[in-house]
């Protein structure tokens, strides 16, 4: 299972530099194994609306929820572990963590997988 971060979805939606890599990832991983947080979904909506791409937002919503089986996650305070990992990464201190329910995290172009002892 993968928690896909805002920037990964936007990379594809806005056809940016690494759009093809994201496309390959989305082709390989079945949509029922993908998750998006409510915060990421809201952020994508705000960004697409601000740049005048409301049609892209509707298509995205249809693609991941109606035509696909991406799950929408509501983050709770215990999920701060994920946010802390990204903060550490952005400060140059990458850490491997085991997010809630042992999901792998895809964000900032990386996957953080649970460590095995």
C-alpha cells in the first residue's frame, strides 16, 4: 500500500518533468493499493483551482475515486510520524519510518518503507 503525496499527483496532473515516472508508477501499482490523505486531496483542489484547471480537478476526482479505487485517508494526530519524516527529509536528515498500517509512503520522489528488524 502506498500513501501518495500531493507533489506526486501534481507532477502527473501538470505534466511536469517527472510525469512519465509517476505514470509508470501508477500503471504498475493497482489503484486499490493507493491512498491519498484528505489534506493532500484538498491541497490539490486548491492548487488546480488557483491555476484555472477546474476541469483537471473533476477528471482527477473521477479517475481516482469513481473509476479507480484510491482510498481517501483522514489523518489523525498519531499520523504526525509521517509529517515528521518529511520535515526531517527536507532538512537533509532522511529517516526511514513505518507509517500507520505499515503503508509505504511515496512523496518527494521517494518511498519510505517499514524497516525490518
